[in-house]
C-alpha cells in the first residue's frame, strides 16, 4: 500500500491513546496541525522547531524530505531504511514513489518512542528466528552485500523501524531464563525490551566486545547508560545488546533526537556540543544539564568516538511533559566519514582536546570542568584492562590505544 495522503498521529502513554494531530500530503508538501484537545494536555512534543498551536505548519524540503523533525525521528534510517526498501521491492513496489507518509505508515506503532501512525501497514510474521542470532547475522550480511533474503519480511518485522547504520533487531529478553522473543508491546512478565546489534560487512568481528568495553568505561566516567550485555550465538560470536530506554515495563516515553529537535542534518551537521548543552538546559531547565552533556563530550573526545552525530543524542519526555537528557548510546571507537568529530567541540572538530573542552565549559559557566575531565580520563585509562577482560585481541586493543594516545590533553 502506497500513496497515503493523510496520517493520524497519536501518543501512546500509560495505556492511553492521545490523538495528537494529522499529517497531510498535498501538492508534494507535508502539512501538520495539532488537535485542539491535545493542546490542552500541555504536552509539547517538539518545543524548539514545532509551534505548540492549532496553526497548520509545514517544514522546508531539507533536511527531512519535508517532514518536521519530531516525525522524522520515527522513521528508520541506515539499516532500517534498507530493510524497508528491500521489503517493499520484494512486494513489487517501486520505491521511487514512496513518500515519507508511506514510510511512517509502515512504522505504525512500532517505532522508537511513544508516537504512533494510522493507517498502519503491518507485515505478517512467518518464522521464529528470534533466538537464532547467527542465522540472522548471516542473512543480514546477504542483504548488505546486495543479495536477496528468504526471510526479508522477518528481518523487517524485527528491525525495520530501527535507526543507525548497523543491522539490529528489537527483542524481548528474560534474564532469568535467557530466552529471546520478538520485541513487541505488552511483552510477557519477566521480559524487558532490548536492541541487539549485528556487525556490518565493514565492522570488526570484535565490534560487540569493543562497544561493551566502552559501555563499562562510560559507567566508570559517571555517564548514565541503559543496561548493556553481550549476547552469544551458537557459533560463539558475540552481539552487543542494550535495554531500550524508551520502554519501561510496557510503558513508553516520547523520544526526540537532537537532530530532530534542532532540524540538524546529521549527515552534514554543523552542530556543536555548545548547541547540545543549550538545548539540554532549555528542556531540563536545570544547570545540571550542562554537566551531563559536557561529560559526554569529554568522553567522546578522549575515547576517540568521532561518529558523535546529532542522531546519537536524544531527549525523553514523560506523560507529565517533563524532559530529560536520554542515557548515552552508540559509544564506541569510531571515525566519522571524514575522520573528524561529527559534533564540534567549541568550533573544533579535527583534533579537539582539553583546550576546546575548557573553552566550552567557560562559555556555560561550568565550574567543575577540570575534575570532570580528569574523571573521564581516568575511566578511559582502563581501556587496556577492560579489553583484556572481554577477550579483545592484542592487535585491536593496541590500535585503539594508539589512536587515544594521539588525542591532545
């Protein structure tokens, strides 16, 4: 089904279905208007770029193909977009005619956060491969290499609404029984909803262990993260998993990326950590927000995480309209497309260090910047020990250590 010209948007909070408004496609332009009754709730879904009024509004074509950022956040990108395109092509649909509203209809109620879209186009599940991680990984590699897959529909159901470049699935996990089942609303008692990542063709086979070691370093640096763990396939291959922070005991939180909030094109970003600090303060309304972002900036600088683009930072809103900076995610050793930091530090992206971090701290009046930097550096100094603990090879460990050592203090 394609050619959708109207979508009804709702917010799924605490079992309630709050009707938010409508998206309408007319003359190749997308329009949105909040419902009058929803405005009475005071739940401002996108405080920076979307006016909280009953006016009809629209966005320019770029950066989100005519969508407002809050709704673009519901769309899959990278792996999820590839899955959707391949899935639709397998049904004989010409994807060149697919619009953002068509894509949102395929996301329906299964996207990140609490927004849902109707009419919803659901795929039908055909197999039960949720716990066969090695099989899923092999099929994902077939797709990445341009081949077809007999389980494309299942892969789409498992991860078609996901963001990010690396293949992934949504799953529900029971830590007592070690069982994995398909992630969905109203998961059985004892299960939590998780995201499990798989290596892409360009990734090291150790990528899961590296990201898990980075998770441990981040915790040592007093950075908030969701629970993470390594899942193991029957072959012994490990896969990195993280508990979803937008789902808590079958309840949803509204999720908004920095990219969507500020209408930043994360692929060609001009965002600085200063913009992120300002955004966090405006939403949290507390100076502690500055410290959270600054601590994460320092971690990304000294751990050589340069793929720190604006979709890798998010904010959460609860049913009372209260915002908070989301737990950190996608922390790992990385380069961006050009080798620079995707998000600048006080205007510097090529080789930032303490000088730029302190300039950032001074601008926002952060008094304890020095101790924060030292705490972060002490945590990152544990890289070698953590790498050995989780079985990362000497070659990989040393390569990452050399890159860290080149960062200016």
